[in-house]
C-alpha cells in the first residue's frame, strides 16, 4: 500500500501534469516541491488536529539555511534541538483562523516517516469551524515552485485545497 505522501505525489502528477526538468533545481533530488497537511476538526475535543508532511531533505535544507545550523532530522541526539527549530519555523510559516479568529497552535512534535518529516500540531479550543482561513508559506523561502496541499475533515466531510507559490492564503467553507 502506498504511503500518504506517495499517494499525494501521485495525485499531484495526475492533476498538475508533468513537471519541467528544470523544476528539480540544481540538487536534482526530486522534481516536486510539495508539502501535504491533514487538518481534522475533532468535535469531541473542540480542536483542530494538524499533521504536516514535508520532504526531509527540503526541510533540512531550509532549517540549515534559515537558522545557520547543520540540520539533521534523523539524529536521535539532535532531536530536541531540531524540535525547537521546527517549532519556530512552523509557527512563522503556518497559521489558521476559524471564522475570522486566529487559532493558536500548540506544537506537539515531529517524527520521521521514510522520506518525509511529519509535524504534529493542535489548536486551542474552538467551538465550531464554519470558515477556515489558512496562511502558509512553508518552504516558500526555498522554492519558487512550492505547492502546499491541505485536506480538511470536519463532521465527516472532506475538502481539499492547495496553495502554490506565491499564493499565501486560502479560505475553506465547511
């Protein structure tokens, strides 16, 4: 069975078509600059649960560049240090507002999942969400062809939307 990231990549290739070879950049590690974020509104807890998948090599590159350190997201010895950098980066590059009110996000941690890093966040309590405003610039400071895909689930309904550089904001109505 394909991992969630692989499924998202496959969908992107089908939806967005083939990519130009120069989109891979000079590193040539992968031709697609993509993050995928799952948003689940937990009615029982009254929170927005967030899991954001970002390619490990890209995430290490931006953390190294931005914070002037040698980022290593697979080192157990550096996990605490990387936790701090990831928390700081995500707070600066990913925000949500429910019905016009900013949601404060609590950073829960990260884990490695093959070629991706999964970052976990949870919002402060919110009674309901009719309109979710998303602001994301994840990896925009590294790639000018970055696409960030979002899948929002609430009350059994699922909506998907994307932000592609330079677009920074989107609104989903539930």
